[in-house]
C-alpha cells in the first residue's frame, strides 16, 4: 500500500532543496507539491512498500497501510527511528497498538 501523508505534520521539509522522503525513495516516487508545499506519492501503484520514506521523515508524517491480505483495512505499521534503535508501531483494525523496539546499531 502506498505511503499515507499526515498533512497536519508534513511541512515539505522547509528549507531543503530536496525533502527527506524524496531523497530516500529508491523509485523516485515522492515529491513535494509546489502549490501546497506538502509531499505526495506521484505514482502509488509503483510503490513497493519499502518504507524508506517513512523512516526518513523527521516529522513522523508518513505511515504505511498494511495490505488488506495481511492486516485488513486501516491496519497500519509505522517505524519510528531512534538513535540506535527502531520502534515498530503496529495498529490493528480495532485501533489496538502493538509496539516492538529493536536495536539496529551498536554503540561505538
Ligand atoms: S520527509 Fe516528512 S516532512 Fe519532509 S516532505 Fe516528506 S513527509 Fe513531509
Ligand atoms: S514506501 Fe518505498 S517505494 Fe514506496 S514511496 Fe516510500 S520510499 Fe518510495
């Protein structure tokens, strides 16, 4: 499922020539609309749910809807990047949240 942008959080990465989500998408699918100053996915059918844009957004403005075959309509999965960890927040169709936190970097 394509990324879903929370327009109350997205500020278009103000001040950057290229937004973090644009920079992160390997398919060059994310863009900032010059009219609204907010991001959107320009070809949702080409999105393969890699979640790079979701992880890259510093404002936690992007979430991924879980395909209905896996989680039914409205279930979401959101990675929240920490310094040395990633926290996965999964919300099921009833709004119940499950949170999993994993270390993804070693302290040096
Ligand atoms: S990275 Fe986040 S805040 Fe920046 S343009 Fe994309 S969705 Fe908006
Ligand atoms: S989930 Fe991956 S492929 Fe889809 S828009 Fe985001 S970065 Fe691009």
